[in-house]
C-alpha cells in the first residue's frame, strides 16, 4: 500500500512539473514544449527506476 501511494505522489509531482513548465515557460512554443515534456518524463522515469522501483 505504501509503494502504491508513493507512486501516485510521484506521478502527481511529474504532472505538476509538466503543467507548471508549460504555463510558465512554453505557452506559445509547441515544439519546445513537446521536447521539454519528453525530457521531464524521461528524467522522472530514470528517477523511478533508480530509487522507487528498487525500494
């Protein structure tokens, strides 16, 4: 149960990061926004694989 809760909090943090970056920095820049969103997701996936999956 604790692991499921940590995954949910982790996903909410990822969504919040993507939304805030979109609103603050990349409002009218489609390709830059797409590339930054992909980069943010890749960073969160790597953090998940290193820290959360092994715990």
